[in-house]
C-alpha cells in the first residue's frame, strides 16, 4: 500500500517491531536492523531502518521517526515487541521511551512467541540443567545429525500413540 493511501485511513493500529542483527547489504559486517510493522485491518511493513546500536534509545528513535514519517502517532493504540531488556527497560527501554514520545499510555502486547521462549527456557533448564552459553550442546548435535535423518521413517508421536500406520 502506498504511504498516501495508508495515511488516508483512520483505523487504530498496533505497532510491531523486532530488532535483528543481520549482515549488512554493503559488506560482511553485522548491523542492527529494526523491522517496523503496523496491523489493524491489514498488515503493512513501514520500514527496516539500520540502527547505530541495539539500545532502547536507538530503537525508540527509529520508531518515532517512522511514526512521524507515516503520520500515524494518533492511531497507535498498542505496541507489540519481544521481551528483551532493550525493549522493556523501565527507564531506557524502547517501550518506555516511545510511550513518552507519544505522550500517552498504550497497551503493551508482549509477543506470545517470546513469552513461550521464556517458559520453555525454564522447563529446559530444569530438565537439562543450566546452559553455559548461548549455544546448547544438545541442539548443536541435533543440527549436525539432521542430514542423516530418514524422513520417510518419521511418524508423528500422536500417530504412534493412536496406532496409526503410515501409508
């Protein structure tokens, strides 16, 4: 949708973002990017700015610039984000700084996917023990073994429980 057409709508929207560390298009270095999307009666990708850093202030500044550019500040009723401290920090989090910029409260919609990650991380830590780093050895071994899996032999667990045989 064109920016001019989008501005003509008056429907309330939810502003979504999720910071990503990605390879830069101009070289081999990694850069912080911030995909910014709005949803309401549809979904629209507004921009994917490059950030100077992954801080809450850098994200909030990019969000404010995007919202100003698209002229939608008054339509934002809720924000959707992941649960990183750069988003949720009480003083310097992107959510707090962005809400201050708007000058009003909005509904916080922490991403369910990331909420589930927190619960799964706790369950995994209890059953497998704490992780000593960002990479979990069991998953590294599984990834290395993946090419040797015979998918024609695969049967979903529920089929095994119900006694259903593959075709």
